[in-house]
C-alpha cells in the first residue's frame, strides 16, 4: 500500500488534503509526502481544506513556506462537507472549479 501511495504522489499533478489535521507527531505522513514528492516533476498544486487554522501551520512545518507565496500550496478554511458545491471565493467559484476538475463527471448537483 505504501508503494502505491508513493507512486500516486510521484505522478500527481494536484494533491488535495481534506479534513486531515496534519498532526506534527504523524511522521508517517511527513515521510510519505517526502518520498512521493521527491521525484515529482508534474506537481502543479497542493490544496488543503480544513476549518482549523492550526492545520495550515502544521502543513508549513512540512512544506516550504515559499510554496504558499508561489501559490503552489493553497489552504482553504471551509468545512469538508461544503467543498463540493458551496462557493468559497469572492468570484463565487466552487472548489471543484478551483481544482480545475470535475469531481462527479456527468452527475450534476440536484
């Protein structure tokens, strides 16, 4: 399972972390990210969704702070259950629009 996760991170163009608190004591997560991103040349963005602002602090204990300035890492303080349909920006875009991906393919909000 570890190898599959590392391979997925190595080939990812976007990584989305939803509702995970990224505790500083979770060294497995830290090393999984490091192993997967070490040779990733395609990564465009990392999104982190959590209402706890401490999670952003925890995230940047793992990732370089300059990635936020370069807008490669985006933290959004919305609730996990709202991420698919609730507009989260002044431009009233949903997170799927921000991720530049459709999460449901042909299924529409009803």
